[in-house]
C-alpha cells in the first residue's frame, strides 16, 4: 500500500488504464468525497459522498461504454500539506460502440490519508466528458432547458 500522497496518485494513474476498471476503486478510502465543480448537474452532481464498492461498480459500468487506453502528460505536484497533491493528466480512450477515440484533460486536487484517497476535486471539460460518456445530446438538452445554450 502506498504511504505518501504522491505514491497514491501514481498508483491511481496506473490503475486508470488497468485491465479491471474496478481496481481503480482500491485507491479510494472506504468512504470518500468527490467534487466536480464543472460537472453539468444534468449529468453528474457537483459533490458526491460515496463508498469504495459503489465506486467499483461505477467504474466497471463505465467500461461497458468506453475503454481508457493510456495516460499522458501526467504531473504530480506536491503541496505544503503532505496529504494533498495536485495531479494533471490527459486520459486517452475509445468509445466501444463506434470506436471513436477521445482525450480528457484533468486537474485533480487529491487528499490522501493512510495511502487512500479520501477527497478529490476534479476539474475537466464537461463537453469532452459528455462526449466520452456518449452523453453529449443529454448535456446539450439540459443546457438548452436551462437557457444556457441555444
């Protein structure tokens, strides 16, 4: 088990493209908070309190739609707080239905205790995310309904 926040972040990056997407959940504490400030409410809540097994199920369900193939540009920034790192990375994958490739760029503020992620704040492009999830029409409909897109 990793002992530092940096080691946990590096383990997370490796697990992101592992053979079993559910293994990514092993990087998280039994209870964790995930914040996604830029996530469109129609697709994902801005804050989720969840448990490791729910994350495992969510990650595996996502594998039915898309496959993450590689991580590039990964940088782990250590902070003055030994429990907090900032992780920047590009995640490359492919939609399974049509084989379309995608790239998602992330900046994640990760809080780690005892080698496990207890909190993240994930910043990503919501349009690219909806496209990678195959949910772009849903996002556009939600934005139009909210008067944010026409």
